[in-house]
C-alpha cells in the first residue's frame, strides 16, 4: 500500500473520530496501524481525552499568541496529527488530509517544539488527532447608535 493510500485511510479515520461525538476532538491510537473499525466504536480512556484537551489548549494558545495570521489567512480548519514526546514537547505535527502544503509547513514550524506542560499518559497511543479551527475575529460592534449632529 502506498503512502498516499495510508494517509487517505488515516484521514478517513480522523474524520470518523471528529464525527464520533468527542466535542470536536478526535483521538486515535496509532491511526496508521489500526484496523478499519471507526474510532467511535472503541471506548477512549478519560486520561487520553483530558490529555488531548491539554494539547489542544496549548496549541490554540500558541497560535492565538501570534499576531500574524497563518499563511495570511484569518480562517482555516484542519485535522492534525500531533506527536508529543516523553518530555511533553510536540515532536512532530502533520495535517491528516492532503491540501495546503504551505499551511501545513507553517503550522509545523510554529508547533514543533511547543511544550504542553506534561508528558502523555504512558498508555496513550500516538498520534493524537485534533481538529483545529481558526475563525476570523468578529467585527467590532457598537451598543449605541451613532450620534447625530455632534
């Protein structure tokens, strides 16, 4: 099986995980090595869900702290594969679905090396699969109508 087919299968699994009702946060244990069973059919340990939430929060905080939009875009959405080493540092990052290579490179550059505060649970199978979204900031709104005639 070629790498493209493996990545496409991993991408389908990632979408199963996201659609599996995990509050937009999909988890996969070694997505490239698992059988074709949808992830939602297997119970996920609460420690894994909590750790994925920590990783997601750290990634979102790191991206929000940057004043520059990713690839000049205020809005984007990706399903990402995240590997965290035993020291609690993002050691690898990849976008699960084929698409914008420039966006993938920029996110990888920004996130590899990010410390998430804790090592993963010993039984957690990597990669962690997360859906990451960035929305444009809402336009400013004013509560009071504009004043007429100064």
